[in-house]
C-alpha cells in the first residue's frame, strides 16, 4: 500500500475536516469528530487529524497512480472550504 501525507498550516483544521467529511458523507463511508476524520473512497482511504495550528492529511491507496490523482482531489476540496485562506499549502511527503 502506498501512502502520502501533508501537514497543512491552518487554525481551522477541525472545521475543514468536518466540512469535507459531511460533504463526502453523502457518497462514501465517513467517520469523524472534531479532531479526526476518515473517508473511504473507492481504492483510497483519506485520514485527517486536526491539531493546534495544523491539519494532517494522509492518503492511503493500493495504486500509486490513484494516490497521485487523489492528492489533487483532496487538496482541491479542502481549498473550497478554506476559501478565505486558500490556497492551502500541501507539502506532500
């Protein structure tokens, strides 16, 4: 399994992860609370953890090509919710 993570500097990580989980909750298996959210997309598991001043985003996938595509999908969606401070800086590692 391939995995990639980014630590995003933001004071609103909790709010953004909850908004994204609610948004994707209509189509995918989602669990979340104020500090942690997981979204089970086809072929991908996205996990977000809100910490003071940051949002840690991790994407796990079997296929590295899917993983690479999903980096953009997740970042684009989070930027929509973070419109006041977008674009967020995703330093994928």
